[in-house]
């Protein structure tokens, strides 16, 4: 089950999706037991932005049949708060650390990448490109040109692996190819699909942010298609995610060409899901290799 992501050794191919597992809160709740049996083979942080953000007004979540719409709005401590308070604690986790960053300009991304990459606790960075570039108004990850230009801006700043996390809200293949040509070491996908929900009482949109992103089993078939198309189009590693809730779901993404699989929404239902899915995957491989 041991594998490798951009030269980082992983004990098994199951990591977490950014923003879906709070390792610091989990350690408060479960103590050292969490560290002894950590659910993931690498930990991907919640996305951080240059300045602190309080996130969207509530309500922030809506359950759909087989899915979850979130409109969290990236609450985070900002770069300085993250580096001072969270990073030292995340650095004590027993697995490699990937830090997810998002900015709205090249300058912001440069500040984030330089500030995070120089820290020894960090094994790799994930660029969350589901955000507008304030200068052009375009969502970076919906445009191959914007994505390539972002890579041109940040690639020279670090030798650490850069993973580009794609949005499913635009055709991902041209964007993945642009990221690879700009020097990305891996592609991760899918992020959430734009979605909304209405207040059952007739008061308009339910979510405080107006709309949000759909995740969970409801998006699994879309993720499987997008992962297989991207994996066929690039030669760098692909981290596949979207609705993974079992070892079978993870095996499907691996078969579609992903090198590593991430678990997101399922961890809200079962915080130990990553470990269960890794062991289901291992049992599956054991069974298939013994015929
Ligand atoms: C509550 C919540 C918060 C999320 N926060 C982030 C985030 O901060 N950065 C990011 O790149 N993706 C974020 N995601 C997207 C997940 O990492 C993942 O890409 C997506 O949910 C699809 O996987 P899943 O269906 O297994 O949840 C978030 C998803 C959820 C449900």
C-alpha cells in the first residue's frame, strides 16, 4: 500500500481533502490516539489566505440527497497567524504536511508560497485556484492562461512540490495541461461544484453566502470522469477526490488513473473514515492479488 506523491513517501494512498478534517481540533478531541492511528498518509491543511478571514455568514451548510453544500467562505487565521500558531502543531503530525494556499493576485500567491515553502514542516504546497484574479476577474482555475501565468509567477519561488487543485466548474483538461506546462508537480481534483439551496420556509437562498459548493457521494461520478480525463492527459501525478466513502470508491479513482485518493465529506460523518477506507483498499488489493 506504500506509495509516493511527487517524491514524498506515503504509507498508503489515502489523504484528506483540504478543509474537511481539522487535525488540531481532532487532536483536542481524541488526544494522542489520533497521532498513533492517524487516518491519512499525508495531511492537507485548510486553505489559507494572506489575511485573516472570518468566512461567510451562517447558515453555512445544507444537506442534499447524498451530498453536502458548503458555503464556509474560507475562514482562516491568515498567513502570519497560520505560520505562528497552526504550522508548529501541524508539523508534529506523524505524516507529511501539505499546505493549501489561495490568493487573488500573483503578489498574494507569491507571498503565500514564499512564506509557507521556506518552513521545514512543509513537504508540499497545494494551490487552490478556485478563486478570482482581482486584476482580470477570471476564476484562475477556469482559465488555462491564468493558471499557466500563476505557475510562471510562483514556480521559481520553491523547489518543493506544487500541487494544483482544479475546480470541476470548467473543463479541467486544458487547465491541467497548462498547470503541467507551468511546472506543477501534481494535479488534484475535484473541488466542489457550484450549487445552491432554498430556505424551506420560502425566505430565499438558505445559505448565508447565497450559494456554495456541492460535495459528497452526489459528485462521485463527475469526479471519476474528470479524474480519468485529466490522468489520461498529463504525465504528472493526480490526486483524485470527490465522494469517496469506501475502499471501492477509492479503488475506482485509482483505476481511473489517480496516484493518490483524498477523502473529504465522508470524514464529517466518520472522522476515522480515512483509516477505514485505506484498510478496505488494502483488503481489496490483497484479495485481487491472491486471485
Ligand atoms: C466543508 C468543506 C470545506 C472545504 N474547504 C476546502 C478548502 O479550504 N480548500 C479546498 O481546496 N477545498 C475545500 N473543500 C473541498 C474538498 O477538499 C474536496 O475537494 C471536495 O469536497 C470533494 O471531495 P468530497 O466529495 O470527498 O468532499 C471543502 C469541502 C467541504 C465539504
